[in-house]
C-alpha cells in the first residue's frame, strides 16, 4: 500500500524486473534512493507472475535486458496478475517495442533513468493511472446502469406477457361462455381472470419494490397529471 510522508512524496512498494542482474541491482539502488521500497527483484518470466500476485506491488518497473522479447514477456506476466501501473525502462527509444509493450499493458515508458527523471515519470504515471481508474469506474457504472435498465425492461415485458396469457385469455373464455348463456362458467372464468390479475399485480409490485420503486412513485407516474 502507498504511504504518504510529510515531504509529500508517496513511498511505494515497487517490483523491479530485468533479465540482467547488474541492471537490476543498479535500478534497486535508484529506487531505494528515492525513498521507495523494493519488494521484489525478478529475472525469470516463470516466477514474476507468482511474485506479483502474492506481493501486490504499488508499481512495477521493467527494464530491457539482453532480449527484447524477454522484457515483453515480463510485462505480460506482471500485467496479468497486478492491479498497478507498469513502467518500461529503455536504454534507447524503440517505437516498435514501445507499441508492442503498450499492447501488452505497459502504462508508460522512460528512456532517461536518472533518479530525478525516474521520480518524475513515477509521479506522472501514478496520476494518470488514478485518472484511468476513475474513468474506467465511470464506464463500468454506466454499463451496470444500462444492464439494470435492460433487465427492468425485460421484467416489464414478462409481466405484460403474463397479463395477456393469464388474464386476457381468461376474459375471452368468460365472454364466450356468457355468449353461450353459460352464466356459471362465465362467472368462474371471470373470477379466475381477476385472481390472476391480482397475483400478477402483487408480484409486479414486489419486484418493483426490490428495484427501489415506491408505491407512491408508481401512483404519481400513473396519474393523468404526470403524463
């Protein structure tokens, strides 16, 4: 978890990964010198996913080692398990590699790894990551609201179909029986229609109540003045 201090700098739990142990050691010194905690140093792709899932870092830094593909595989494994931004550290800019890393989930990259430049990149990345999370949350909320509205509409359609099948058909039977001068049969069919309608309305009110729609709101919406 990120920790704030009186100097305003967030002290982070950082996972660092690089195929080359020498660069990994240098990066650890830089990160520690900035006041952050290096919680893991990883070289092997086969191990980095498990470490990431277990330790849940605030930030991951992945450097290019001897193999560009190895660094990409490190990024893929970390992104799959981490809910934190991943920054790629490059010796020289490589547009093709950066594009591929972005497609695998890297959140930012930096070419100059001097301490002041690295801290600046970390600060900017964390701010953008928070903004991204907020935007993602807004999208998810709108999607949930749309799904909820669609479910309510399906419920309304289902209740309308039940009303047709359970009530209208019974009324048709009652009307036919009355035309045939079968008064008793007509009365029974009419009572069945009324009972079916009562049950459907009662069930619908319960469902609407669970959805947060009050009886007062229903009465208001159905009144002539509200139309």
